[in-house]
C-alpha cells in the first residue's frame, strides 16, 4: 500500500464535524465514517480502491483539511481526483456568504445559523449513488433507509483493507448490474425497489443512460428526465438535483419529515405558508415519493 498526504483549504467558515454529521445522516452509516476527529471514506479513484482520511486544523474561519490517502500504487497524480471527490462530498468550495447575510436579518434563523456556522451542504460523489440512496429511503424512515444501504454496501461493494479496518466502497452501476432482484430482496428491499435499482444500474452499465448529462440540463428538464426512470417520482428527482448535482436552489417538496419539522420550528400552518420558505434540507426524518 502507498500513502500520499496533502492539504485542502476550503471556503471558510468550515467545520468538518458538522458537515460530516449532515453527510452521514445517521451514526451507523458504514460508508462515511467519523470517529470524533477524522472523517474516513473508501472510494474508487480512477479505477483504484483508495481509503481517504481527512482531519481539520484551525477553527472555522481558519480551517484547513489535512488529507491522507492510502491505496495500491498510489501517487500524487491521484491528488486532483481525490480533491474533487472531497469537494463534492463536503461542499468545500460552497460559498454561503449570502446565506449568512440573509440569516443575520432573520430573528428566528440567526441563532440557528450561528450555532451551525461552518456546516457545508454535502452531496453524494455521483448522481448514481444519490439515486440509489433516494430509492432505498422512499417511504421509510431515514434510519431504516441507511440500514438497507449498509447491507447493500457490505454485500456488494468493493472493500479496501488497510490494517484491521475494512473500508466499504459504495457499489457502482457495474457492481449492481449483474445482480438479480431476489438478491436485493433478501437484504430487505421490496421487489419494486429492487427492479428500479437494477434497471438503473443496467442502463448505466450498458451505456444506455449517462446521468452526467443531467449537469447540462435546467432544473425542470432534469426533473422530467429523471422521472422517466422506474421508481423515480418528484421527491426522488428533486433529491437527486439537491444531493447529487449540488443544486442548492432545489428542495424536495414532498419531504414530509423536513416540511413538518420546519413548520413546527417556524410555527407555520398549512402547505401554502411553506411555499418559497424551504431552503437547504436539514436532512428530513421521513422521505416520500
């Protein structure tokens, strides 16, 4: 195994602990690991399995990430690719200055923004991973959805073995395309979810679908394109735009848990009062489609 180390300066303010908390969603997430000090995730980087560990030095306004990557025949040529993935995962280059300006003028939002100052909007490294996450969590509590995803990763994802701690890599389309629906049903997925996930994986693996083309589409067209896929409704499509493509202007409108929590916090009544008030999701507790 080879090691490379380097540093990344995020757009400040930045707090690794809060951002990883938002990224992981639940503490038993086996893909995104956090030990109270270091963030760790196993990734495929240019076709090679790599275990990436990131720690923060400096407070939020002086934050710098120290990154260590471990993998077979790893060289510094992999640094840009690893940096790009971490940027997506941790929102490192997201500038939230305008959000902080608006929050400072809102009596209810100001103390919340101050308490979570430095958290960045996380996203999945690929639209495919975002879609699989969304499909897994449909009609379930987030806790149940994460546990299903853990089983999927442990059963069918590649593993990076560094020391005694295995790093589980989220399976890609090729990993899932070879499976049968009953293999996913044994993990707890419904027949419909299994079909949706496998048809998606097969379409990508066989070059019939390129999710990266979504980046060139406007929001309405991207949602329409996604909803043509099996098992993808409004919530799933909008979730992928937010958490897969990083479009922070999008909020999954059918996220019942997030909507209800926001209504209670702002003492709002009815759906009509919510229009135009939903911003970046605080990671809702129940997701619908």
